[in-house]
């Protein structure tokens, strides 16, 4: 007799890949087990394809809705969900799409789809109470360098070799242009969303490196080093102050996550 885990694997394979025959004997009741299982397969595919397409409407506008839907169908078979939350599903879809069908002919396809995913993530974020500058000052200059700064949940930092932010802005504003020439140049973009509001802004490479490093969990000292690699004149103290006074930081903490006194 099959173990429960093996049986679950077979049913997952039947629903995801359509290998139905190995599980038909386990489907009791009714007269058409293959048809009943087919209903579950169609519901599974439709739900995930719809979820992916709903996350990437701008990408469908760029590559074609038919291409994105077809790619989504292949993606869910190759990369079924590993977690129960559909909202978190599809992180690898931009990379998958960039090599699929007509989308593969668009050199900035992956960058644009990743940009859209970031926009979608931050658009539903809710701001936390901002960190106050006096809390930073109270930490003291020597201790401060070893601390971490948590940023608002609605912040994303994207670096691209293309000006995909311009194309996304055009889509979001529904502006019509007779021609659009995609710029091929390094762009460093900060995306911020809070309670439905959205802002997209290019920032200089050093500031980008500093904020992106902090957002990834680096200490202030480590983030400053990354910024200085971009610009030897970078003022980490001034950059930290601008970040805090802009309301983009929410807390100071040590390496173990404890809140700084």
C-alpha cells in the first residue's frame, strides 16, 4: 500500500501534469472518475493562470495577452506553487516569460515584468509609523554603524539596463504616444507604495546602493561601504538623515533584531 506522502505526490502529479491513470483506482464513487478529476485539473489551471495574468496586466499589454496566458500555462506546470499563498506565487515568472515565444524578442521583457511585480507588491502596502531622527541620534555615532535600519514595507529598489520605468509610467498614466523609444541605459529606481498611492523615482547609483543594502538587511556600515564603491564622495550620514526625515525608515535594530534603545 502506498504511503500517504506517495499518494499525495501521485495526486499532485495527476492535477498538475495530467498523469491521471496511476490514481484512478483511488477515486471512489460515481461513474466517471477521470471526468471528476478533470474538473479539479481545469479549476487548478484556471485559478493559477488567472492569478498570474492578473499580476501582470502591463506585461500583457507589452507582450500580448495571448503570449502571457500561454506562458502562464507552461509556467504553472514547470513551477507549481510551493506555498499555499497564491498572492506570493509567480516570483520566477518574469524570467520564464523572457524566454517564451514572442516575449523572447523583447530584450527588456524580464526587467519590465519584474518592475510590474514590484509595483503590484508595493501598491497594497501600508506604512508603519516612521522612525524619528532623535532615535537615531540617541544611538550614538559609534554604535549606530553596527545597527540595521528597517525600511517601509512599500519600498522596492530596482536596477535595470533599460528605462522600463518610463514605459511603466506611460502605461499607468494611460498616455498615448505615436512612438516610444526605449532607452538603453543603467537606471536606478526607487518604487514606493502606501495605501494605494504610488511613486516611481530615479535616484543616483550611490543612494540606490545605500538604500537597497539597508532594505536587504545590511548594517548601516555595510550599506555605506556599498554606496562608497559607487561614489567615493558619498555622505552616509547625510543620506541616512534624508532617509529618516523622508519617513522611509521605521526602526533601528541590532544584528539579532532587537530594537535599539
